[in-house]
C-alpha cells in the first residue's frame, strides 16, 4: 500500500453524474441482496463489447453495495483487507486523529504494532477493534453524562 488513505480519497472525488449513478445502482442492487447468502450471477456489458456473465459471492456483492451507498453520498471509498498493514499516519486517518495520538496509543500498548521496524505499522483489524471498543466506551460515558445531567435537572 504505497499511497495514503487521504491520497486515495483525493483521487476518488466523484462527479455529480457519478454520484447519481451510484445512488441508482445501489438502489437497484439492494433489491437483490435482501438476506441472500448465495452467489449472485451478474452480467457485464461494456458499450462496445460482448456481454460477459459471472458468479460473484454474496459477500463481495454486499461490499459493492456498501461502496455504492457511500459513493451516492459523495464519499470516496477505499477497500482494504482486514490484514492490511497501515502506517501510523494511515491509522490516524482511520481514527480521525493525529499520527502523534496513534504513536501514544502504540507506546502505551493500547494498539499493537505488527512491524516494529523504523516505520511501525498496525494491522487494520486491530485498529478497527480498538476503534469499536473506544467508540463503545465513549458512548457509555456520554450516556452517563446525560443521565447525570438529567438527575441534576440540567435540561438534558
């Protein structure tokens, strides 16, 4: 992975017509995805070529559908395997934080590193697990603050 996640996002700017096409495509594709686990048969036909059919796993089609939904919102999409190694600046992009923040997480042992070389890297799955736990912790704190505010009659 030579480019940063930010560079992918900048290169992935969508035009209005692409955003509209993504929205229509995601709606049409969603009709075929409702709970199916079996592969789907797709037919592709470029404008100047013969139609080609193929079978695609339902999980891959779901990834495509999710990407289309995000593209319809105008968001750039990057697909990475869970075992992808991210640099600390890339990890910071995922966490919406700074590389220094991620460095502190690594130094404190809150986020494991997969590569202890000069340029440390974290495994995407570890990063997403950390984010999920941290988000849950933050939600509990917010809920407790709201409850405390209500108990004190602060209008929450």
